[in-house]
C-alpha cells in the first residue's frame, strides 16, 4: 500500500511539474512565486487539477438541453458583478495549490524551455578546495570506521592459511590483527566560481514598475547561473550621478533624485572586481539595467571604460534597457555602435514584464 501511494504521489507531482513547465513563461514574466523558502526552495501557485465529472443543476430549472434556448444564452447562471463584489454566491471558486520546487529544478525547467547551452567556465584549475574522500583501507582507525566485511575477509584468510578453518564448522573469529578500517585521502578538487554584479540606475526617471522588472529578471538570471557553478557570489551597485555598492534589499528599494552618470557605476564596478575578484580565478558576469537616460557627455567615457577595461575581463556584460515614461532611452543606441566588435556584450530592450522571458534567453543563450 505504501509503495502504491508513493507511486501515485510521484505521478501527481510529475503532472503538477508539467503544468509549471507549460506555464513557465507566465511565471517568469509575472514573477508569480509566493516566496522563497529559505535559500533552496520556492513556492509557485498552481491551479488545482480537478478530476472531470458531471455537475447536475436543479431539476426543471431550464437551460441548454431543457426546452427551447436562445442563441448566445450562457450555460448555467452567471454573475454580473466583478470578483469580490455583489452578493455572496454558492458556487466554488478556483483553488490554488502551492507547489514547492528546488532552485535546481527551476533552473532545469528554464534551461529546457529556453534551450540554454551549458556554460564552460574559466578558472577551473585556479581555485581548488580540499575534500576528504573515503577511498582507502587502513590497519588502524576508530571503531566507528571499522570495515566489517574487510575485517572478516582478513580473519578468514588468516584461518585458512594457518589451517584453522573447518568447512564443516565455519566459525571465523577476527582478531586484533585482522581489523581493517575505512580511511580517507585529502584531495584537491578544482572549483569554478562566479560573481554576478548587478548595476541599476536609481535616478528619478526609474519608477517602481521598472524596478519590479529588474527584480524578476535578476531572480531568474541568478537561478540559472548558480546551477552552472560550484559557488556564486552576488554584488549590487546603484547609481544616479554617483555610484554606491549596496546590499540586495537596498538595491531594489533605494531611489535618488539626482542626474545620471553611468560611468560612475562602471568605475565602481572595476573597483569591486579589483578588490575582491581576481580576473584569472573568477567568472565575471555583469548585468546592467537602466531606462537609457545618461548625461550626454558621459557616453564617451562609458564606451572607453567598457572597451578598454570591463569587456576584456567579463564572461558577459549584459545591458537591459527597461522602458520608462521619463527616460530618454538613448544609451542603448550608443552601445549598438560597439556591440558587433564584442561578442560578450549583449543588449536587450525590455518594454514590459511580458518581455522578461525573451530577455533572459537573449542574455544567456550564448553559453558564456
């Protein structure tokens, strides 16, 4: 019975995950996740899957199949009022089931839907971690690591060699000299690490709607990249006319009222990399989000910093331009002048939430 229940539960979970895969674009674009559970799980609202069955109305109440009907007449009784208004009804509403998924499962779904290539990291021989592997046998060790099978075999070999083994009465008593223990060797394993550096314009022209788009896209970018590397570190930089390194909460909440100098963010980015992330050891991913507004004379300095210092050390530098009613949108045109000469520079326009899914594919589709 237990096995049957577990099998049915497994089938049900596969059906639910199939619905999530089918509607993944909706979940990505609109961020329909109830919240992160710790740092490894997320909950996604999925409509309950009902078993098909007939529903009978009241006898003699009329309707389709009972007397003459009019073209366009609805089946069943409708409700004119909008949701949440009018009199209380007796019909059931749509139930929502929260389904918990690991971030690894989400990354796999995203990879399948967007056909994302696996990333070949750099620096895999530069960073090494020490790890103990129990792959040897020793004559000494604690009782908790005694290898019973090997101990018995040693005792059996000793008794056979000494003539003390009697096949008709096979009693094998291990002695102290027969004891064997599991042992370990400390090995150096290559470790590929990545740092994700987010840059966002927080000047007055960036509204809360644009920040919501950035938050949603940043979650999925991080989910994918952490599935590709042993360790992922994240840093956040905000700027108006001046740039600051901040924590994640501040990154999505702060708002300034000054002008815009994107070069200040690029200089802060280089400072953070030089201080904490040697370029020979780290895979560096930069994601910049802006409404495209920048002080005109600053564009030349931005291009110089990108071409001479940032692009040569980055796996990817991705610029996402979110549409704002207050931003000029000019900066992406400046970047289009140099994008053809740099394969690790990727540009994406994000006019609304519906464009997030395609923007992620644009950013990650090259397998860098």
